[in-house]
């Protein structure tokens, strides 16, 4: 398993335990007491490290190469997934995928960023950074879902929208802006989940929803820590300081009222036990789908509008 810098003590101890177990098996020597002692030490070390992560360390976990992606969650939570392609204007953007699926008894439209796992997949999916045709495809599928009265599940995992010259020429900013405008008025339940990175307008382009959930070690921010550091200090190495200032962790987002719920992850991140995370996420989705489905279309739209209008409101008192 690939490890991050702050995980090195854990990985070294895990290797030592495996070596002892292998030695015990090969040499027929009983070292079970030593193995048990090291395993207890390992659990304590995991708790010490993973329960005191900095904002920057959580960003690193959100970017972990083995972290479950959109297709992983679709396969673990849903059945009968039928992928739909193309924006009917230019091309099929593989950075954003979507289609019909079934979540228990709910027929849904699921849409999400797909980063890819190995090098070839990452190139094919452009590392999850969508072009304008990706956002137009997502909007086409959302409108289709509204026509059929299907709830929409949105899985966010991107460092940001792709910002090359060709994307700008094809209307990247306009495509994202149109999504924001249209999503606020779609008369069907929508739930967005930040499963990894939630970077800038690229994330918000499929992030306007009735409920916004964030996995415990995911992040959601107006800009990446590196981008923020480069702008404020002209030094991208100050990303850890920027991450703290941006208040981008799930805990910060919940306290600020930006999100509605945090989905817990096992110690070490979602890649340590993807099935457990998928089960918890599925339970949360079903809970919110049930409550949203009970609302009338008018009430749904009013609440969604008020939800986003209330963000960033600061109350001030004036002393006489």
C-alpha cells in the first residue's frame, strides 16, 4: 500500500509485524507475544497520528492514489449502472461520468468525477479535471433525470476544472456558471458527496444540491492549498499554512454550515476499508433520499434556494 510522509512510522511498524509473522511461520518459532505487543503499539500509533491530522495531511489523504473513486462507489453501492455519454455539442468527456443506476429501491441518476487508477486511466480521464463538455454532459443528464422524476446523486472528486486554452475557448466558465444556475432550479432531489478532492469551481459545477455530504478526510475549497499559497505568498511550499487558513476540512465545513453531514472513514482513510465507507455512505444517501422524497417540488426548490442564500451570512451587533 502506498504511503504518505506522515504515515512512514505506521508503514515501518506494519512491515516489521509482517516480517515477524513470516519468520514465525518459516522457523516454527513462537513469537506471538512479541507480535501482539507490536500490534497493540501499531493501533496506538494509528490513533495518535490519524486522530490529530492537520488540514494539509487531510488534503494528502484526499489525494491518496488508492482512495476509492466514483466507479468504485457505484460498484459497491449500486446495481444496474448504465453509463450515458456525450454532451450532444462537442465530445464525451471521460473526466465526468454518469448514468442510470439503482440504489436499493431508488432509481437514480448518478454523476461523478473519475480520476482513473493507473497511468493510462488517469490520462484517459484527465485526472478527473473536466472540460466544458464534461459539465454540459452532466447538465444534460441532470435534465434527463428531472424529466423522468429521478433523484440525482453527485460524487465530487476533482482538483478543479481543466483550465487549458482549448477549454477556455470552448466556454469553461460559462459551462460551470450554467450548471450553477440550472441546478438551483431542477425540480428533483439532489445529493452531492465530496468523496476526495473538492476543488474550486470544478467541484461546485456538480455541487449545488439539497444535501451536501463530505467524507471525513475529503476536502472542499474555493482553491487548492498550493494555488492559494502561490497567490498569497508567491510560494507554493506554504500550502500547509494555506490549508489551515482555508478551513477546508469536513469538520470546518460542517461548523460553517457549508455541508450537511460528515461520513466517517476508518483510521487511515477510506482506502483502508472501502466497503465499510461505501455502506455508511449508502445508508446516509438512503436516509436523505427518504426525507427529500417526502417534500413537494415547490418546497424542495425553496429550501435549496434558501440553503445557498444563507451561506456566508454573518450577523453583526451594533453597540450603542
